[in-house]
């Protein structure tokens, strides 16, 4: 268990490393023609053989959850569904043109916002076009994020017909005071019903998103939350650290004085992890747990676990295509993020332009460091070889030696391995390898690492 001194030392801002380089350090060096050329090249190298995965961002919510850092628009006007779907389909057709052949689809993830803001009919309209234009891989991963309050039996049934068998429910916490503070009010009965509906329809993977470090959260309230979780025993649990960045999300200021201290927050994580292990879950990686028979646990044991913007996955695809406002595409050779504004995104689609707001073409060094960071997060170890020595300088080796002395990592002649204590500060260990970040003089905004 991390000491209070190490918690204080390493509880500083750090990227979450859903990508390398992290988004604020992208060089923004691609225009539409560049992006098209790289997509064609990547599909020829990887996509035509391995297949692709899709992330579709559905950004609408009927009410604001004040803790949330996602790109969303709050509205109760459901007439926004149809024009947004039209824009998504235009973007998808543009990618099909670049592929030049029917792609093999390994997975789809619907993120938000609240995907179940959209009616079952709207979702079927969008997804049937996409799935009919692809060859579906064997055992695809089709998943979506659901709000327990509005994920109806009809939503689940419509998506099941299209091949979806994975759902992630945003629970965050079951305590009423915590829920009221973050404006995410959902009774246990709603979660129970949404969970049972999914199981009755044959969903094979149900995930709960939980957050530690929320306002008014205590050891006692978190124990009660996990008592309720134990009643339902989802297949996977994401136990995230609350990211307090009020400069970017002003609504978070409303409860700032009720947040736990950094030591209290760490104690909440340690408690949650202990309970999950006692319940029979295994730790998959940064903030993620699954049941022992889950495909993620098996992939970790086999060294085949992967991580991308959608989280931990078993998918072999090097090409993740993002559709929709703010979505990010990762084609291994480059990254591209779409316009965040919904109107700006839709206008770009109507004008038949790529909605590029950020981009980055990978250098040879980027590709090496990306693999190192992925190995740290997914395998908790990296091989020490000439390539690693070449990229790491004296400063980085001194930082690693300090972490070794603190019991966070082990270093042998051929391997660097993260210890159990080190897993708790894995973002800070990855940061040592982040040469782009270490070369920056300006201060960037990230959430604290613990």
C-alpha cells in the first residue's frame, strides 16, 4: 500500500494515456488530403487484414451530471437525432470510399453523452446502415454506454438484434447524497432493472462505471455502494479516479469544498480494490477489474490485452475509426479528432469536408514510446533493450532509479516491471517515458494522478 508520503509526492497532474502522444501534445500537422492518404495507407497495411473498430459519439443528454468531463449537449429536444444521424452516415460513407472495399468490422462502441438519448428506432436506422456495409468479424465486440434511468428494454432489444451484447452502465455511486451532489440521481431499483433486462436478453458482458473521490464520499458510504454492487455482480467494473478540473468544467466548483483529501481519496481506492478482489474480481489494468472468466482477464494472462480511447479491449484492430462530434480516430500511423461543436461537425459533413480540429502524424520515436507505454499499462512491464536505452536519457534513468528505490518498479538487466504499489501510480511511471511531455515548457491541464 502506498505511504502517505508517496501519495503526496505522486498526486500531481498526469495524462491518462489513452493515447501517445497525449492529445494536448499533438502537432496538428494534417489537413484533409493528408488524412485521406494516411487512412488509405493504414487500411492497406492493417485494416484490410485485421479489420477495424468503430467509436460513435452520441453527445446528447437530457440533464447535466456535474462531475462529467465528456463532450455533451444538454437538451430535451429529440428532433436533434435525425440531422445528427445524417451527418454520421455521411462521415461513414467517406471512410468507406477511402477503404475501397468492404471492411471487416471487429467492434462498435457507442459513447456519449448518453447514447440511449436516441430512440431505439434512431439507433437501428444508424447502425443497420453501418453493419450492412461491413463484413462482421467472428465474435465482434459491440458495446454501448447506457444510463440506467433511460436504457429501456426496447433499447436493449433493438441493439441486441444488431449484434450488441455488451453494455456499460454509468453508476458512479449509490449513495443518495453523493448522487444529488453530482446531479446523477438513479435509484438502485433502476440499475437492477436495467441489469436484469440486459441479462434476460442475452447480454454477455455488463460493466459498471464507479468513481472514487466524489463529493461527500466516505469509507462508510463506499462500503454501502459496493454492497449494492455485490448484489448484481456485473462482469466488469471500471473504478475511476474522479478528475477535478474546474477550470475546464465549471460545474465542478459547486461541490469543491466537499471533496475528500488526497489521502482520503487514496483510502477510498484501496478499500474499493480490496472489496473487488474479495468478491473474486481480478485487476486488469489502470482502474479496471473483471471477473476471472472474462475475456479481458484471459487476454491479460496471455499478454494480448490492448488499450485505446475506448478503454481496455481484446480487439486486434490497429484502426479505430471515430465518427461524430469530438470523436477521435486512431489509425496507428496518425490520430485525428473531429470538431467538438455539434453544429460545426454537422456543417463540415454537409460541406463534405473532414471535420479536423486536432491531428498528429506519428514519428518513429512516437511509435516506439507508444508501445512502451501500452506495455506498462497493459502488461505492467517493458523489455529493456538497445531501443529503450537509445530513447531514455540520464534524467529518465535517474527518475526510474528513484522509483525503484521507492518500491514502485523493479529493474533487472532485461526487464522493467511495475510492482503492486507501482500500479497505483502507473500514470506517473508512464510519464517518465513521455519524452514529448518532458520537453514542454508550458503547463498543461491534466487531472491529478491519484
